[in-house]
């Protein structure tokens, strides 16, 4: 199923969620560009800079990447190599696609566990037990007092000091805030891969990747040229 067809069949709620995700991704990219531009102007025009600018841009980039990955699975826009798929019979192709989808689900689940286990101590939560898959929770050292290097603490987030830092004030933004993208983004990736796998099983989608993108781009360019 093509990307256009898949998108057009979404419910109003699905399209609304798409708009939220697209707006968030665009906002992150816009803030990255704006902060970088301001830093360049300050550095070369006034010999100054936003000392926290680089760190914040790196944080926003991490959010952008992880949210973009889940969005790519949702709309089947990830690139992939399908040379082997194209030379096997349709039945073999479907089996290989299903196997790859299951492998992606397993990988996404492992990624989700690892992301939670890394982030949880920074928020004062317990990490999961078990080497590969969670078997419960185990005590982990509370690291909620860890702060970012330069990003200032926002006044409207001061309530977190009582919740996560035993009432102690944060000089800089605590790390669990930017690091939250790890479990959040991983959970979205797992959700989108599971949804895509269900669509493959039910025949609504051919694979997890976009196929023949180059050929489609050439055809679109040719069609535009003919219209002009």
C-alpha cells in the first residue's frame, strides 16, 4: 500500500495525531535552527554566545531523531534495501517481510527496556530486572539530582524539586527531563512497529520500508515537467 493511500484512510483522530506529531517535529527543528542562528550572530557579530545553546541543540536533535524514527515507521518512509525481496516469489517475499517485522518488534522491545533502565535512575525510579526482557523491578541508585551542564532551570518547572530532588533546588535543568525522550521515543517506536506489523499481517501494507523511492521521484519530476 502506498504512503498516500495509507494516509488518506486515517480517521479524523489519526489525522489530528499526525498534525500534532508533525507540528512537534517541525517545532524542534525550528528551535534548533533559531538557536544555532542566534549563536552564530552573537559569536561573529558581538563576540558573545548563548553558553547553553550547543547543549540545548544537541538535546533537541536527540528528540527530533527519536520522534522522527517512530513517525517514519508510522508512514512507511524509512529507506531500505529490497533487492533480495524483489527476486523471490511473492510467498517467499511475504515470509521474509514478516520475519523482518518480527525482528524489528523484538529489537524495539529490547530498546524500550534499555531506554527505561538508563532513564529511570535519573528520575528516581527503579530499573527493570532481567538481562533481556523485564522480569520485575530492582532498586537502582537515585540519580535525580544530576543536572545538565549548561541548560538553565525553568522557573515553571521548580515544582519538580520537591518531587524528584527532596526539595533541593536545581541550579541547572535536571537530566531526567531531556533524557525522557529515551523511554518515550522508544515506546513510540515499539508502538509504531507493532502497528506496522499488524498492517502487514492484514495485507494493508507491503513492508516496513518505502520501495522504489528513486523511481517514484523520477516519475513525479517527469509529471511536474509535463504539467509545466
